[in-house]
C-alpha cells in the first residue's frame, strides 16, 4: 500500500505534505504540475493526508473513482526518474 496525491494538488502545490513526510518521498519537478508520492518509499504513516489543505491525498485503496488514474501517475513519476 501507499498514499497517492490526486487532482486537487494541481495549482495548490503548497508543500505542506512535503514538510511532514518522515521519509522524504514526496517530490515534483519543473515539468510536473503537482506533487507525487513514491509508492516504493512511502511507509503509510498518513501524516501527509491530514496536512493537505485541499484533501488531495488518499490511501491507494481509497482513491475516489474519478481520480483512480493518479495511482499510476504517482508511481510513473518515479519510474521515469529512474
Ligand atoms: S503516508 Fe507518510 S510516508 Fe507516505 S507520503 Fe504520506 S507522510 Fe510520507
Ligand atoms: S499538501 Fe496537498 S496541495 Fe499541498 S503539495 Fe501536498 S498534496 Fe499538494
């Protein structure tokens, strides 16, 4: 399991989640328009979920249907980075 960042992060990107993550697994880059969680590193602590002001973060098993594609988008961001 891992936590996943979904659409509400786009345009918000305030980094509140980054500041509370104990394993530093939340990242973005110049091309991305939101932050992503590395599912290989996330320890499922849930700290980011309560820190996010726009409720963009969900456990992967609990992502709303309309945002299911974000599960793969989060994982892919880190695959491409290598
Ligand atoms: S659940 Fe915990 S470890 Fe995973 S991204 Fe959020 S703060 Fe980081
Ligand atoms: S706290 Fe929420 S809106 Fe802010 S960067 Fe993290 S996921 Fe995006």
